[in-house]
C-alpha cells in the first residue's frame, strides 16, 4: 500500500512585533497522529484536502503533526526547532517505507535568527527522505518566496483566493499531484518568477482588479495549456521584513522546464506592468474621516456598516473602539478583541456585573493603548466552536476564557486566545445576529469579504498607525527588497 506522510507547521510572522510566538502558543492548536486525521477530515483546510485525496486513493497516511500560530509575531527559535524535530523524527520513524510527503507551511514565517525558516524546514524534510521521494508543498497565498524557498519541494501549490475559501482545494491539488507523480503519470518541474512588487494585505484581496485577472489566468492556463500542471500567484506578506518579500508566481509543468519558465515570466511580467493599479489608496480613509462617514451612513443604512481596522495585526488595536466610545456610538459591535486580562476580569466578576476595564491595545506601542471603560458583563466563560463560515469551514476555534461586554451600547467580545472575526460565528456563537447591529468593527484584511461583502451595506476601510498599514513606506524595513520593488521604486 502506498504510504504518505502528512505534516504542517504554519505561522504568518509580523516581524516588526515585539511578541514572539512560543511553543505553548503552537501547542494550543497542535494535533498528532489519528487526532490530526479525525479533527481535519471533512474540513475546508489544507489538511482536510490532503486527507480527502489520500482516502479516495486508498493511500496509507502517516499523520505526523499539524499546528498553527495564526498571524502573530515571529516564532521563537526553540519553538521552530522543536517542530522541525517532531517532523523529522516522524519521517525517520518510517524511513525506507514512505512513497511521498505532503507538507503544509505558511511561507511567511520568521524567527529571531532565520529569515526563511519554512525553507529551512523543507530542506530538513528533503534531507531526511532523500532525493527520490516526492515532496508536495502547500503554502498560503501570502507566502514570501524566492527560488531557494521551494527548491527542495517536488512541486509547490498556493491558495488561489483571498479570502482563503480554497484551502481544502489547495490541499487536494497538492495531493492529486503527489498521486500522479508516484504512479509515474507526470514528472513535475517547478519554476518561480518574481515581479518586484509589494502590496499591503488590504490590497491583496483577489476580488480586486486587476489582481482578480491574474488569479483567473493562473487557474485557467493549466486547463487549456498542454503540459502545465498548476500555477499559483502569491501576493507575499509585506509585514515580514525579509529579502524575498513580495509577489511571486510559481508554475508546475510536466517535465517541460522551458514551458514552466516562459509561463512564470510572462505572468510575472504582467503583474509588474500592473503594479500601479494593484495599489488602490482611494479605498482607505483616515480614522476620523472613516468613523464619521460610517456613523453618518449607519443612520439610513438598511444593513450593517463595517468599519475595517485593517492595520491591526494582533487583533487588539483600539483606535476605532476609542473613537466610538468618545462619540457615544450605540448599536455597535466590536467582536473578538484580544484581551486576556479583561476576559479574565469579566469572568471573575460574573454575568450581570458592571466593572471598570482597560480594554485592548497592549500588543505594541502602535496598537493604540487601552481604552478605559465601564462595562456590563453579558456573557462570560470558556468558549470554543467549529467554524461555520466558508474560510476554514469545520475547523475548531478555541477562544479560551471569553466575555461579551456592553460598553454603553457598544457590544465588545474579549478573548483570551487571538482569533479574527471573519464570519458570523463572532455573533451566532453568542446568540446574536450580525444583521442587528448598525456598526460592526472588524480587523481582518481580506478574509472577512467572503461573508461581510454580501451582508454589509458598505465596508469602510480605516487606516491606523498599527503594524499593518496601507502605506508600506511608513514601516521601518531593513531587509525587504525596497531598493528593487514597487512602490519604493518604480521602473519598467
């Protein structure tokens, strides 16, 4: 029976943040062995896609480990080293009997001493299994890549969409390629090209034009061009200060490196030519303008107005919350503010109590600082659930101690573990409806669009001074390729 190892280690690192992602942070989401299979089977996740194809094709799976740190500060070196050891030891335990490896990494991880740790982990996997075992790599759409990042993979696959509604499909693309490779039906060759373009995450949504056109082409070309197996467009992650930051195009062909090179360069050049159109600064308002406009629109709107505090990287920015409190806003919701101290204080006080709190704004000097409020505790306790929205459907979310607070007519939910409100679970899991609020404050970059574009009357994008701003030139880069990349330089 064909035997395939499955493993994952994912972290999107905001390298500017002072907070490091620890082993304990990763262990909160870690699954190994049969639990990995049981919790991911049937979910819209990369692991779910891996599992679906392996079971369909009757492959024997060796589930080693899967863990995610979400989007946070760099991984501690010892955390990265630990999971490298878990994956390598898991492969070593089956040395000589494996026919392939399915590996899921983010592609924008950093540690204090490594600028491309995902590459380093992939290299360890290749060293362990040898040169002849196919290793298929699945990556996030926001991966920062160069040729060395993926050189040890047999083929590389990325999410096509942001919001990431196709995580499961990406896992299936990688697994299907592995099956065909093991059977000798194809001989994958992979080529990467970089267009020298960086964009803030707010402009990486794949329903924005002209980016949508490039994504559509990446999906259609393999269907219409003999010899092409797969194409992935990666937008990169501009809040990781690394030399390979920015867009890249990865093409997988069946044995024809020339075809892969021509296709990658052509698509990459097209992205470079559209570099100015990929930046849409008119979409973004400053804090006072955005809040004023949103409150005015909410007076006559028939559906919620979303105020998108997109620059927030640790889900605890308080700029919009403070503005709403100061203006006496009513019928507003601020879901999933990461604030373990306030969540614990509210749970100690108990439901029905009114307490004084300093909400959010603690992750860094740029997060806005705590907002002093008087809050009534509406709900309090441990909270976990399975995602009902399209991004990561079926995956488990554990918020830890969580409280729902009424701050003078603004409903704020505070969580112990960071989780981004991107779907209606932030409301329905607490017995509320998003549609019942006039104003909703979200902190997502693109994932919210899958649910909130059809749900909201309007989305108002508000720029704040946190670590994910729309203007990349405000960030203190030291290693990113700002001497060669748009918008820092503009050359044909």
